[in-house]
C-alpha cells in the first residue's frame, strides 16, 4: 500500500537564462580595426565590441562639414547685402516721393499763375475793346499767359519723368533683391542637403562601431583579427543577459501531453556532474506547450538549487529531467491494470 512515484524522463534538457540570448551580427561589411570580444567577459549595454574601418566616411563627413562652414559666411554676406539694398530702396522711395511732391507743388503754383495770366489777358482784351490800352499790351498779356501755360505743362512732364524714373529704379531694386533672395535660398538648399549628408555619414560611421545591445556575459564569440574583412550579417557572438536561470526540457508528445502539468515536482541531473557526488536540483513545472514542435513538446520548469549545492548554475548546461507525473500504490497499479484488461475488447490484449 506504499505510494510509488511515476516519472516521465527526458535527456533533452538544459539551463537557460530567463531572457533570450542576444545575437551579435555585423550590420555592414568592412575591414576590422579592433576587436574587444573575449569569451565569458562581462559587457555593459552600449560597450564597444568591434570597430570597423570608417576612414572613407569620416573624410566625406569632414568635407560636408567644411561645405556647411563655408556656406555660413556667404549667406551672412548676402543677407547683409539684401538688408542694404532694402534700405537703399526705402531711401529712394522717400527721395522720389519728396521730389514728386515738390514738383507737384511747383506745378500747382505754375497752374495758378497761368490761370492768373489768362484772367489778366482777358481783362486786357476788354480794356482794348473800350479803347483804353493799345494792341501791344494785349499781345504782351497773351504772350505772358502762354508762357505760364507752357511752364505748367513742362512741370507736368517733369513729374511724369520723375515718376517713371522712380518706378524704374524701384523695379531694378526689387529685381536685385529677388536675385539676392534666390541666391540665399539656393545656399539654404545646399546647406540642408549637406546637413542631411552629415547625418547620414554619422549614422554610417556609428554602424561601423558594433556595440553590445544589452548587459550580460559573452557566451559565444567569433575569432576576429585586425585587418581582416567582415561580411555584413556575419555572426560575431552572443550575449547572455544577466538574470535568473530557467530549466527547459523537451519531451515526446505521449509522455507530456495530458500527463505533465504546471506545479508538478521534478529533478534535474546535470551531465558532467555525477548526481552521487553533486546531487540533483529540485524543480517545478511552470508551463507546458500545447503545440508540438519538431516532434517534441517544450516544458519550462523553475529550478530551485540548494544554497550548499556544488553544482555551478550556468546558462547552457545540459542534463536529464525527471518529472513526477503520478503517485500510486502497487495495489492501485494492479487494479488499474485489471480494469484495463477487463475493459479491453475480446481478442485485444490490454496494455
């Protein structure tokens, strides 16, 4: 009547870090300058692992930076020129407006004098009709009126000429300003393009400095030598993140499906560490896959090593796992076997 444990056993088991290992690959092809890859070395996230040659990109970066630096004074000079041209245009507008106003004032005076001369000429004609003045004075008055009208007409022509000249000069100033603004925009475009090239080159240079994506230990490294050539996508190593370990076991489907469940106790015996000398590691089933992959069922367990255990808990250690799936007495086993025999169809042996 003593209970007997029934186990499912697999030799396909190993210890793994609870976080997946991060593969280190070369993002670009290039010549190796330095390699800092040391097996089992501790690394911090962002630490430089491999340096590739980026001399060409650095030269291009300096050229683009020099181009940007040369554009700055040119743009400043053009902006100063545009400001000076705008000020000159404003002064010309003020001066042209003053000249036009002055000419208009003179025209108004000349027109007033011409009207007065016409009135005087009309009075002289009336006086001549009355016999008070000779013909000669009429002719002099009419000549004076004609001269005044001609002076007013001349001033009108002067105003029109001043306005045309002012519009012409203003158009020339505006054309010059548009030319300067167009040149500034062209230089701005060159600057934007150069800055984009600088960002791209910095990105390319940074890609040639291969850094650790996470903190941890280098569980695998490639042998790299300075001067060697590295192809894009080449595997350089793997980083095992720091953290706790978990136990991964793979069982045959008949042994796992419906038999292994979370919470069941288990034992781990590591290969290379005889259990008679080092003992075993207690574990508990934490999850069981519901799908079959590559003909096996994945089972994850939580290992609970003893404080005094001599077994070094390390990522990648293989071993054998025994999961206790049931506890029955020999009497219960015999009854179960008898029941299966009775339930079996005639002529079909019971399992």
